[in-house]
C-alpha cells in the first residue's frame, strides 16, 4: 500500500494545475450548464497516470438517471386472531369412528380428518375444504355427533395476516395496496412479499403508532403465529435524478464534492448539492449531470493528495 500511495502522490502532485491558478475559461469548459460553480478552495484538477489509477484501485462510473423507490421501515407481528378460520362439521349423525386430524397439522383440500359411522352403517368422511393448519380439535373417537357438530377448526396460513406498527412520522406515506417486503429473525435470508390491506383510523396515544394489517404470502408455511416481523414498505413513489454511491461524495471546505474525470488522467473536484439517500445511493440535485464520469471508489485517496498539495506538503 505504501508503494501505491507514493505512486499516487507523485502523480497527483505533478498533476495539480495549481491552487487558484486556473486557465482562462477552464471552469466553463469543465462544468455542465446549470452546475454549481467549483469552490475557489478546490484545485482545478488532479492528474493521475493510468498506471497509478489501476494500482490504487480508483474506479469510475458514468452517471445515469436513477429511479430509486422510496420506502420506510416498520415492525410488527404475525397475528393468529386475524386469520380466517373454517369450522369443519360432521355432516351427519352417528359415532365418530376415527379421528386422524391432529392439532397443528398442515392440511390440503380434500384431506380426510375423521370418519363418522351412521346408525345405518354408512361411513361419512369429514374432509378439509381449504389449505391450512388445524388449530382446534373439538371431538374425539367414540363421541356421538350430529350434522352440526364442530369437529375441527382450520386456519388459513397463506396468505398470513400480520399487523404492522406504523410510526406517526410515516403515516402520510402509508395506504392500502402498497407492497411490503417482510424479513424475520427465523429466516434471515428469506424475503416474504406482502400487501397492506387496511390502515387503522386510530393512533395509539402511548406508542404514537398506527396499526396496519398486511397480507403476507406464505406458500411454504414458514411463517408462524406470533412471529415478529420487520417490514420495508414501498410507498409507490420514486426519487428521480442522478445518483451516485454514497462513498463517492467527499466533504470539502465548501461542502460535498465529487471527482469528475476530465480525460484519461485528469480529475476535477466538483461541488455538488445532495438530496435523499437510499440503499447506498445518494441523490445529486446539482453539480453534475447524467453522462459525466465520476470516481466511485477510492475517491478519498484523491482527496488526501489534494489536501496535501493545498497544505504545501511534499
């Protein structure tokens, strides 16, 4: 690394066009129309050989207009009492001969959970009408039942209902129909998809949150009742414009700036104005535009050498 820094230092110190010694028209040549004017505190440019760029890991990227979704975070829990229950009845009078359904059993439509023997000797099968989990068993083998006797309660688990606590500061951004990405501690590598179905009209006076019910896709039945969930809610809005990686933006005497590549070996520090930050990307509202090439990795090395030159270090 010492060799790399030395190589970069030599190249950079030889390449500065001088603090404040700008060629006539240079600023207008390098800055795009409407861009923020470079601060007098910043040198005009840094010259770094192609070899030094490679050795020091300086990487650039052509700026493009970004479309980054706006989101906010919320926490919640999978609620059992919010699920849709189905009651399976005997469907006939007689003796409950066999009971194969057990508490917690995952079932599919058509599965036989019990058999009733009628007084005439006929067998009636109690079958599941829906996919779900057996959450209650109401009768046992040998019981006398009639047509209306509840045998089981079946609860659907796909979709699974969760309840999110929406912070008051995010209330204006939430509404029914928004897409939600769900994460859990039990399955950190899994992302479950959901949709907000209902937002409560009441705010909790203590926590200052609003309850929002979310339908979560759970085809493999991985999510369980009572699980805590972390939700990323997509508002449906996007911030449009130029965006760069956050670490590409450096802080200088006049505020944030980036290094714009002006040739094979030239880099010009350019003051910028920043906006919102999301997923490691920082919105640039002025100073650079789409189509320009900026340093996105190891820009701090250029800044370090630039600062050394300004302080008159060898």
